[in-house]
């Protein structure tokens, strides 16, 4: 019988976990420094949390892991958490609705079925939410915080793409598409199926220039949006688009004041059916590493009152591939027990504990095959007559001492001498 992991799952090896913890630590510290509080939601949630609000698309719901939580005949269907923001919104409504705004962050995994098994079914993400603020300042904070985290991880070549759910929805509605058709058509556009754009243009030849600009052109200033509005007003009037354009322009102007470079790319608005306002995506090369936006309808749909919200998530799995293993600046010392007795082993463990208190990594060697280290401390004898030997493996230097503290002092001195020479 061949033993292997489940399709779509991933083992995280020691090197992977070093990267994972570094991302986690940088993200947690940044959020705490920005005034956010950490939360964690259950891995299991009731299915109706995601079906009743209508925020997950049919394709997303078809990829949830759901099963019956058996309790006689009254069992309810539950799911492995497929999405973090909805769970965070539920947590807010149940526990923190008296806070306004509530600034929360989390580091969690989400589960989505993939039939082929070639894509990850378990994904880790770092996310943050501002619940209770309708101001553009909250959207800007989400963008700036997410980019601050990436910079601190050494990922500096990040491209910020901006879109707006209100613009997308208004235009597709004006083209006569139903809500279901809007999602299907826009998903095709995002998957770079250019035939759908050609069909939209073919069905509406009088709007060719406007549709071309809307779906294909990109801009790098608020002026692009003003030109888009002028063109739409002239050739393709879209009811209700003015407020979305004004909101989008306001955010773009503010980001320019922050010297934050961006690309206005309407066709980057994946998930527009979930969001209500600004949508942003963070790209590094051809990889999307995160994104977020404004979702003012979610908490009202969950019965939590008229509470606006904005948030973002960073994809830890992809960011791990872009980060190096940070060097451990601590010295590693191999501790060996040369006498086969309980008392000698106790001395070995006491020596290792003393080293750790002094800031070293103390690796106890079991059978002479321990991790190769520059420094090795061997312990011989017993409690009454211990012998400690400090060995510099590279220089083949041996120093002896009669106590644990003395040999640790010798190591400190040797380390200091080495530092002064270098």
C-alpha cells in the first residue's frame, strides 16, 4: 500500500515553516502596530451562513466541503470554512458589534474543493477588516497596510490594480445582463477570454469605443476616470454611474497624494459581485499575492445592521514562494554526552539548558550524528567529577573546564574573540 497525502494538500517542511512563521510574525506585528486586534474563527461553520446571504457564487458554493453535523434528526449541514471574511463578519455581529469601527485581523486557512487535485484545496491567508467605517480613509488604510506588510517581507516590486464594483455592475446592467449573466461574463473577461468582449461589442456596436476603454484600457491617474466618465456620458449613458465614478476618483486622488502608484484596471475586479465599492489587487510579476475592497452589504445581509466594511487578504502560499529563509543569527552548539550514565545525561541536559538561557541554540546529539555545528561541547564524567570540552570544529581547538558555567563562559569568550577578528 502506497502512503501519500491527499490530492490538493501540501506538507510544510521545516524550511517552509520558517518562511510561514516569518510571514505570520511580520503580518501580526504590522497589524498590532496599526491598532488592530487579532481574532480567529472556527474551522467549521454552518452552511447557511454562506448560502443565506447570497454572497458566495454558485461556483464557489459547489466547491465547499460540506457534511451533516449528525445530532439525531436535527443535525445541520456544516462546512469547512471556505472564506474568511464572512466568518469574521459573523464573529463581529455576535461579539463585537458595540465597537465602531472594529479593526480586526486573522491568520487562517480556508478550504475549497478542486476536482483535479492539482490546485491547493487548503489555502492560508492573512486578512484584516475594518468594520463600521464608510470613509475612503478605511479603504486607503487597507491598501497601505497590505503594502506595508509586503515591503517588510522584502517584496517591493508590487503593482496595485484598482477597480470598482459599482462601475462594473452599472455598466453590465446597462447592457441588459442579469445578475447571473454579469458574474458569468465578467469571470470570462478575468480569465482573458477576449471573445466575450468581442461579443459584447458585436451586440452593441454603437458603444465600441466606450466598451473598449472600459474593459481594455488602463490608467495611472484620476484623469483616466474623468475621461472614462466623459466618454460614457457622450456615447453610452449609464444610469447611476456618477456616484461610483466620484468615489473611485476620490480614492485615486488620495492615493496620488500619498505618492502611491497604481493602475486603474476595471477588468481586474474579480469578485465584484461580492464587493460594493473599491476593489484592489496586489500583483508581483504575474502572480496575484493579495487584494480586497469595500463590502457594505455583507453585515446587513447577515442581520447585523447597516454597518459598512472594508478588508483585504494576503495569500500566504504564494508569498512563501517569494520570501527567502531568514538566517538565524543565533549560534548553534552541539552538546554531546560521552558517558553512558543517567547522571552524565543530566549534566548534558543542564548544559544545554544553560546555553539556551544565554541565547544559543543547543542541539543535543543522540548518537554522534547530530547537526554539524562550528562549536561542540562534550560532557564526560559524573556530577562529582564532570569534564566539559569545548571544541571548535573548524579550527580543531579544544578547551576544557570543570563546570557548566565555566565552559559557557569559555564559549562566550571564544565567540567574542571571533567577532573581533572578523
